C-alpha cells in the first residue's frame, strides 16, 4: 500500500514536469465582467472555438498572450479559458498552380494537423469541418474542388470517400483527438458543386459518413446548415436526411443574431428536429462584435453603421451577453443540445500601420479572408473583393493579441462571476418631429446595464440649432449627448405630419396577418402574408409587411386604410415596396373616394433592398369616404414571388 500511495502521489508531479496536456490552469475570475451562472453545464458540453486562421496569422507576425501579458500559445490560453473543442475548416486544395494560397488561412489538411496537434496538447478535441471545396463554402456557394471538376457523381463520391479517409488517417497518425467531423459547411444549397439533394448530395454525404466511421468510429458526425430563421426549410432538410437514412449524429446550425432571427425560434426549431429524429443538436457557428470599429483597414461585416439587428452593444460585455444567452439557450431550452462553437475568435488583424502593409501580409500568408490568387477559383466574389479580415472586431483577442475579458465566459459561466452592475452602453433613440413642432429631446435615456437589462438615467444633450432643423424641410439629424459618462445618440427625423395610423407596422406583433388600422383583402391565397420583424428589411423601425408564395399566380391582395376626420385640402399618398422573383406583375398605390379608385400610381419590385415608391396626389373635400392603399399582383418566377411593404405616408401637398 505504501508503494501504491507513493505512485499515486508521484505520478501527477512527473506528468506536470513533462507538460501534461490536461494540466492547464483554468481562469478563476474577472474584475470587470458580469457573468451570470448558466445551469446544467457539465464537462461534456461543447465549448468550441473555430481557430482555423491561427497558423497564417502567426506566419504574418501575430503573437498571442495570456491574461498576465506573457507571450503564450494561443491554444493554451483557449484551454485555460474553458474551451474544450477547437474547430478547423479543411479545404481540398486552396492554392493556385504556382503554390500561391487563396487566403482565409490557406486551410488545407496540413494546417488542420498542426492545429489539431496543438489543441490535443492542451486536452482539447478537434472538430474537423470538411468544406469539400477548395475555398469558402456557404449557402451562397458550394464550389467543386478543382481535382473533382470533371468527375461523374459515382466517381466524385468515391474521390470524396478516399479524400476524407486519407485526411482523417493523417490526423489520427499525428495523435489528433478528433471529437466531431462535419460533412460539409452550411450545405443549404449544395455540396461539392452539386445542387440536387435527391440521391446525389446524399450519395456524397454517405461516402463521407462511411469514411469517418472507419477512421474515427467514436467521433460524432455532423451535418451543418445556416439560416434557421427559415423554419420550414430546416424541417425539410431534417426530413430529407431521415428519408434517405443518412448516418449522422448531430444536426448543427449557424446562428448569427444579426441575420438569423430569435433564440426562441432557434431553440424551438432545433428541439423539434432533435425530438422528431432523435438527433443531437448544437450551434456550430456564432459570434458578436466587441467594438464597432474597423481594426485592419479593410472593413467589417458588422460594425458601426451596419444595417443589422443589434441585440447587444458592441462592447466586451455585449459580446459576453450574446454568447451567454446562446449557451443558455442550447443547454437549457433545447432538447439534446450538446454545445456551442464560436466562429474564428482568434482572427485578429495582421500589421497595424496601413492597408498597404497589411495587404502584403494577406497576399503572402493568406491571413486575409481572400487573396488575389483566389480569383482563378472564385472570380465573382474573391476575385473582386479580396483583402483582409471582416470579423476582427468579433474576436476574443485585441489587435495586439491580448485576450479580452469576454474570453473567460466559457469557464466562468459554470459558476458565475457577478460584479456590481454598471452602464455598459446607452441605447440610441429615434424620434420624429413635425416641421411645425418644437424640438424637445427627452431628459432621460435607457442605459444598457452589464446584465443586459435597461435602466433609465439622466442625459445632457449637446447644443443643436432647432430653428435650422425646422426651416430645412424633411431631413434627418444626429444629436449627441452624455449619460452616465457614456455617449448618447439621438437620431432626429424632421417630417411632415402623417395622417395614417400604424404607417410602418410597428404597432403589430410579429406574424400578425391583418395589421392594426389596416384592412387586408385577399384575392388569391398567398402562403405568407404577415407583419415581419426584421430591421434590415425595413425603411423605418424594425417591422414591415411581408408577402411570399412559391405557387404561380398565388399572390394578389389589397392592403388599405380608411382615413377619417381629414380636413379639406390637397394631399399626397405614397407607399414603398421592394422584393423579387415577381415575374409578370401589377402593383400600384391608390386613392379611393366613396369606395371608387380616383387615382393610382404604378410601383414595381425588382431586387432586394431596391425600394420602389410613387406618390398619388389628390383633392379632398372633407366629406367623402377616403381610403388609401396598395394593390399587389405577381405571377411569380424562380423560387416564388416575395416582397416587403413599408412607410405608408399621407401628407399635405404643400
């Protein structure tokens, strides 16, 4: 027994002397970050981090540091922060014929092996994300690898099987602990150049699954899709996978709050899939900005001025609260939820002096999202817009490579880290004034507190020239102020009085079919007619009226409002619409007096965010029944006609 006790005591010491991969000290607390405790987080819950670009970044001169300011292996810092899985994308051949990398990390299997070895060293498992492409694969493009370009489907399926098997065998030979393998990346609309789901794509996925089971039989196999806001589409993917009896374990989704709807929708959707098909589910990609600034002279996907839904401030605390809420949603509100993976939290800027300096590094080492060399493979996208990183403001490290406090959330959420609440940011206000009204800004604004609650606090506005604003017609102005030491911002719209109620559908609940104050007259049975909440598709506010149908000639309706108590005079009515896939169409704004159209103005829908509006001018005697509205009729083409209606305005002509 004495010998046995001696061994038990000595063994951990000897392991630590040799740098035991499991012996990473976890972060203890944070003085600056509010982290609520998330229940039901066990050791098996996946706290993932995509770190695909690390090698190219380090080749470009990037260094990473620990929380004490010491230079350190970034994977050790991630492990100490509670990350237990590292995700890495794998492209077949991201190089041109001269060996120049396409960029985006030049993520071939050799890079995956190097990342996998470093992740395994610190006790983390690898999530292998096979794109089955030579460059980026996502819902908008699934390009065939160069080497498979001319192969028939059976030969392509065999090539995919051999490639998957060989890649995984290389990882296994190098001692990489693979915990999960993806069969494609965001495969909504195809895989490896194929777009037909029936038989063809499933043939490819079956080849992938077979290879994974043979090399890493204990690894989870995942499918991966994007755009969970399209609820029915996700259900159709899961149904097809079940129909073909595809061998997989995890149904994974991307979830970016800017575009992908609410967490309630996500949890309901993934739970339905998990319960119906007995699958594990997870969020494979998510992220949020800790600053709205551009950090590498290239520009960002989201940031200050971006037309996206902003659920949290662009702060370190805001980034933290987003990820905490996603983890909580998957762990506690989703059936069979197994984890969350953050996308490219280590992708920080290379160089800091100028665009020109950074561009040389992006080109040489592939540390930007795309290099000019990618134009041979992807001329329409990378060939036009190649350059730096568009997500550096969503990383968990600052531009100098030091970890942000928000990185600690993955470990500290298991026990919580509550500090005294403080104002993290000030909520912007949007306010309108008639050109004849006095301009009086509120003396209080909402402070967004560290726990993402709101609290009213006093605000002091900078001086502004109200007479100038009133005398310069319809226009928009920005007025700044100070509230609790934070910058406050008021967006002021000077408008003519609008005689319509609920003019931009803001008063309605999401999915309301007949908006308040409006009448809907359906001529045909469109599949979708409702008020949609999506600020990026709205002119003002966050809502608009939405329509869609995929059946030919199924869209025809009137949306109108009766206007009462209007005085005699000359008026102008206008309404805005945008959309696409309309085919042959008839759309117009109209004015009715005593239920008869007395004037109308044509409108049209062509493409996303291309708003069409036209005004109808008319004289009103003050006694007739007055109704204004919009008529929409679309034949439909492609995937079906769709559109958005917003900003109905009824003003005096003068």
